[in-house]
C-alpha cells in the first residue's frame, strides 16, 4: 500500500517563488526512503507537506489513500510523525518520561496506555535506562533519541526525519541511524530520511535527489552514487568511501568503485601484496 502520495503538488512561499511545482512522489508502506539535495532544493518543504505542517497550493497529498485537508490534520499527524534538526527545539519537559508522554497526553490517551507507550518508545530508542533523567543533561544524540521517542509514543505509521542528525557528532549520528534502521526493520515503520550525509542514504531502500523542488535522480542509493559526475552538478558529493576510492584511483591504485568497506579493504590488500 502507498503510505504517502504527492500528485501534481505545487507550493509557494510567495508569489512566483515556487518551492515545488507539479511534484509527484509515492512512498510505499514499510519503505526506507532517503531524500537528498542541497540547501533550498525543497527537502524541508517536502517534510512539512507530508504531515500537514504545510498544505499544498495545488495538487493533492494523500496519506494512506486519504487526501490531506485542514479537516483531517489531527488524524494525519497521528499517522505521520516528524523529527526536526535541533532536539532542544523539540523538548517540552525537563524529565525524559514527561517529554515522551507529551504528545500521547495531548491526544487524550488513558494514563495506563500512556505509561505503556512511554515504555515502548524508550525501549525502541534504547533509552529505557534514562526514563527519569533530566533532558538538559543528556548528550545531543540522547536528546535526539528522546525526540524520536516522543514521536513514537504516538505510534505513527510513518517517521519523517528532517536533517535530524545534522547537529550531532559522528557517534551521535551513528546511534540515531541504528535506531532508525531498527524501527524500519523490526517495527515496520515507514521511514523518510531527509539528509545531506551521503553515508546515511546508503542505508535506505531507495533514494531521490531534489533540485529546485523537482526530483532529478531516483533509484537505489548505490546506483545513484555511481553517477557521481551528475551528483556534482547538484552540489552533492559521494559518500566518504566513494571519495576514498576516487582518490586511490587518482594515485594509481587499481581499486574498484565500491561503497562497501570490506570490498575496498580486500582490494587494497591485494594491491599492497602485489
């Protein structure tokens, strides 16, 4: 089943200043989709249109077959949760369990059910041991886990991450991506990952590249990264391992173009032992 569908969607922040024009996209249920693009390409507009933070000027956004309108925003936002870039901007309570409970309380769930959802969400992001911790004392990665848990407490069908690892260090990014991959595979949550970290896109089932509100490239991440010259025209680069391959080749080492670390390591070892 299609989780989210964009059909000829146009959106403008001002007269003649289109962020999207006649945009089409289907995100399938259970899919892990990566969205790539430089600043101003329309990625964040896409995220906000997915759960009704913005409404299209023209065209239709459907969530599990239901057109998004002002009348059904409440239901849509329960099905599509969004986690943004800065975890501090998403914190509403000083204690972890209170922060995670906020959304569930707002939709009027019984206290017993809220308790179950707090436990489920914190376990899902590996933060069950920090239930009574003070949010301000957590690391950046831990704060972002709490932000994700707050969305998960609503038990959404779709999790949209809008540059959610951009402010984290490499370790924090790795932690969050482990959580996201686990949620997609174990909980079968549809994931839309908006990122400028090419390595994160490698974890997805499918990737799209946006430019000026349009999809200009689409396919499996490895297939997209093979078209590295085209990526450069959209101000995007290869994942780090791809760049390493290119530099080794430029230095005269015969290694293949690969995005797999083990394959590259084997190739380097063979070259070294010649």
